[in-house]
């Protein structure tokens, strides 16, 4: 019997940014909650930095949610930054040709400052 997939979302303020710590899986079962939390948080900050370090899995619905949040951020003139991408998340973004679409940093410090890491 498989265990239910889950995502844990923690939000904290760091300097002029809001860091969203994610843990677990972003998939069809969790992306609705993930989307709602990010859409709720985005208007309250100038920069939303998503900590992807503990994301074990992301599927196409999770990627679609990230795209939606980035579009909303642009509309609201906010910054969306991803950091701490694991190999799986980076590979999914690369396969979907979205790696260059997102601002990606290696560390939280860079994300909070707004630095962009080289990608490829």
C-alpha cells in the first residue's frame, strides 16, 4: 500500500523577501494547496523565494503551478526566485525547456539578494 503524498509549506520573512520552505512532493495531489498558498503570499512581498531543497518529486502539475505563480508575480510586479533545486527538479525544468524561464539561485542568500545562478 502506498503512502499518501504530501507537501509541507513553511513561510518566513528574510530581509525584503519571503522565503517559502517546501518539503515533500509537488504533484497532482498537492499542487492545488501549493498554488493557493503561493497566490495568497505573493501580494504581501516584493520577492518570493521558493526553497526547493527538500522537494523530493515534482510532476507536470507542479511545474504548471510554478509557471502560473511566475505569471502572477510578473502581473503584480513581484519577483519569483527558486533556489536549492535538486537534480530531479532541475532535470524536469530542463526537459520542459523552462530552466531559463525561472530565476534560479543556488543558495538562500543569493535568492534573498536576487542573484541569478548560471543554468544549463
